[in-house]
C-alpha cells in the first residue's frame, strides 16, 4: 500500500533519537518494572487528563477490568456498554466477573445512545429484560473513534439509577468533552497504549486515571498481587504492570500528543471538505464547540463498502473496518450478553463503516489523493 490506514512507527521514527536515549536510560538504570519512569509517566499523563491519579497497567483491557474491580464491581453485577466497540471492552467486563449488558449507539456519533441506555436499564429494573435478579451497577462509556460520548446525558441517567460511569478512552487520548479531557469525568478512565492508538508504545501498556484516591490505591494493589506492602497480599490481585521501557518511550511521545491530534484533525478537515458531495455519510463532529474529536479513526459510511474498499486497495490505499461485527454478533457473546432488541443502529452501521487512512503518516497531499480516489470510485449522487 502507498498510503496505509495506520503506521504506528511514524510517531516512533519522528522521535527516534530521544527514544533511543530513553531506552538507554532504562537499560543503564538496571530497574525494569515499576520504577521512576512509570511513576513519572503516571504523573505526567494524569496531569494531562486533569485527574489526580494515574496507575500504569499492562494493557487497555486490563485498565477497564481493574477500573471496574477497583470501583467495586463484583461477581454477577450487570455492567452496561455498547455493542459497537472493541471486543476488549466486553472482555474486560467479563474478566471483572460482571455480566455485559449491551446497548445501541447514536449513529451520528458512533457512541452510546442515552435514550437506549435509559430504556434498557428500565427494562432490567422491571424484569422485562432478564429474570429480575440482575443488578446493574455501572456503565462503561466508549469514546469510539476519538469522538467524546454524550457524558452529560449518561451521567444524568447514571445518577437516577445509581450507576457508576467508567470511561473507555482507549481511542480518545487528549479528546475533550465540554472543555474537559475525557477520562476525568467518570469514576475512572481507562487508556490503552497499544501501538496503533493516538498515544502508542512499542508494546502493550495501559493506564487507569481517577481522582478518587481509594480507587487509585485499589488499582495499585490489584495490578501487583494485591500488595500494598511487598509480599503481603491484602486482596486477590494479578500481575498487570506497565514496564519501565514502555513508560520511558511514552514519556517522549506524550508532549507531542496534542500536536499529533491536531494533525489528525487537519486530515479530517481535508476529507470532510473534499468528500462533502460524495454519496457517503461523514463522521459527525461534537455539537459543543468545546468538545473535540481526536480522530483515532476517520470513518465514513458507504452502501457499497466492500467494493469501495477493493477499489481503493487496487490504487494503493489501505482502509480498515472497525469493527466488521458488533459484539452481540460475536460467537463468544451473542448468547451471553442481554440486550433489549437487536440493536438496529449498530447492526446497520457495521455493514457500511470504512476507516480511511489516518495518523501522523498521512500528509495533506495523501489526504487529497485518498479523497480523489473515493470521489472517482463512487457515482456522484450527492451526499447521503
Ligand atoms: C484498543 C482498545 C481496548 C483494549 O486495549 P488493549 O491495550 O489492546 O488491551 C479497549 N477498548 C477500546 C475501545 C479499544 O480501542
């Protein structure tokens, strides 16, 4: 492919010397797990988000699981999330021992539909959905593709039904919801530093951010065998640690996050302008001017998606489909995740979504070339 859909090494190559120096620093320190680099990165990342605490963990999946467990989610509790998300969100709910309850998206934002959330919770409360014994205790909001979810409406519903709100920010590092960075609005925010994310390491990594000192302390214990004091397991824990090498590399990349997101937004603007007459549905921008989309993905909806994909590939342009099947369509979950209906907005979206190339490796000229190719491939019937 001439223009790939994502190139994690672009960010690494842009900081190659500094990253080399950071790696040497860790090697010379002789300390490889939970040391000065992790501690510094936890503080620096939590500061960026505006949360009081950051706790580095081994992955984004672990960050969601440990955030839920630290907030007190227990065996058999119900945790609501969207079906249109990475399977990881639901795997984490499962690992926390909870039952995932799936709700639909607002197709304008690809994030949780508060109205469907409200109806689902009411149906569970009244025994219309499930057997009446399920206790729903939390909602995991996913800022999918980098678009901040409608946290205000979700918080209102959560307050009414006494639910905790956990934010899955794995695709939205640096995004803002009404001026605030995502991750600081709910009880806890979970981030992934998987290489393709807006802030990516050269391996796995994740972080839980929170302003609740008790939640932070519990995540610290859970990530290392339930220890507060070395060798004393106060609670059952696990091994989920961020290592010093990843933390040192992430510290090099963190100061450039906003500029990298600005570049993504610039590319999105080119796509938006150039595809305004194409028969595609463009991604929505948040209605509130102080909210920002950070375009982890630039997703269009096209009726003849697979044909367009093949045509672009033949012209050297890579695309992706995130995700070609929703969670409720996955063999692991289709029979196990209660839901009110067949989630029509989600089911329709997954048939048509297509991610165009996005990231630091995409130049403005590249974006024009991609837009030209899309416009050439599709009949100009005007916007959908
Ligand atoms: C990537 C991702 C995760 C999982 O992160 P890992 O670091 O791969 O475990 C969770 N949720 C969403 C929405 C993601 O995109």
